[in-house]
C-alpha cells in the first residue's frame, strides 16, 4: 500500500473512481487537491493515512452480495437491513452525489449547462426518494412489524385487526412495482451516465457514482420485492388464520 502514499489524488481517483467517495467521507473533495499526493493531503487535513487507505480498500468490498442470505432471515431482520440501507442512501450516498453536482460548475465551465440540469433534477429525485422511504418505514414496515408482534403475542388482536382493515401487503407490493426506475430523469439527462474517455475526471466520478446508485437502488428494490413482500404476505396470511381460529372460539 506504501506506493499509494506518493500518488496524486487525480491518479488515485482515475485508477478507481469509487476512491473519491472515501475521500469525501474524510472531508476531502478530490477536485480541490488534484495535484497533491495522498500523503500531502492527509498531512494537511490531519488524517491517518493508513485509515484512509484501508477504507478505500473496504469500499470495494461493500457489496450487496449478502442478499442471498437475507432470504433465510426472519422478517424483522430483513426490515432492519432495509432501514439500514435507507439510512446509508440518505446520509451518505445522496449527500455525496449532491456535493459532486454542486462542485461541477466550479471546476469546469464546459459543463455549466449539464450542471444546471442536474442541479434542477437531482433535488427532485431526492425528494421523491425520501418520500418513498418514509412511506415504507412509517406505514409498510410498521404494519409488518405489528403483524409479526401479534404472532409472537406482543400485540393485542384489536390493534392488528384495525391495521389490517387499512392495509394490504398485496397493494403495497403492486404500488411498489410501479415506482420501478426512480432515477429515470437523471439517466435521461446524462445519456445513461455514458461518458467518453476524454471526459473530465469530475464527470467520470459523478456518472460512475450515479450508475452505482441506480444499480444499488435496483438491488434494494429487489430485496423488497422478492424477499420482504413474499415473507410479509405469508405473515399476513398467518394472522388471518389466527383470527379465524379466534373467531371460532368465541
Ligand atoms: Fe426501501
Ligand atoms: Fe422501496
């Protein structure tokens, strides 16, 4: 790893665009330090270079390949996992991309028109996305949580009965499918995040990051569609059965 100490920030980021995101989380905008070496930047910012480098390594492994295991988890854990990824999207990924877009015109006047479009469209996407997340957490996850608590005896029947009158997993699932590609607008104005070799490094980093976000959001939605919804449909069915049994007893 020592050989990375003396590389310039531009070289480090050009080799692997995702490194720019690690630098951002350490408070370094890569385009402000293009010609400085990693060692110089760390010294200037009072950062521990080994920590920065090991974070750069681990960001590549931050894969979503653990999804396969999620199928085996109980629904409450799947919800915890989804909430955690919502948190990462909102607190880390989106602010980072927002910052890349903000910095676009400052560093390169050639992109002033694209930067204007992105500045208009990105906040709209963020708004829709946050609304989507709130709806999931406040209504859907809360409803599923109440089903599961009822089955484990932690919630009174009346409470859940009222919730079931208002909600249906099937409707949530259908509605969810309709919001398939949230990033359509962004994909359109960037021509599918395509750039040429000569493009400015800033554009490459930004487009790569947008494509990565789109991919991760698709994976996230798949976990909801293929794991969360089937599991909670089953849960809902069990609760209905339990109600039938209770009704027979009365
Ligand atoms: Fe979600
Ligand atoms: Fe979703």
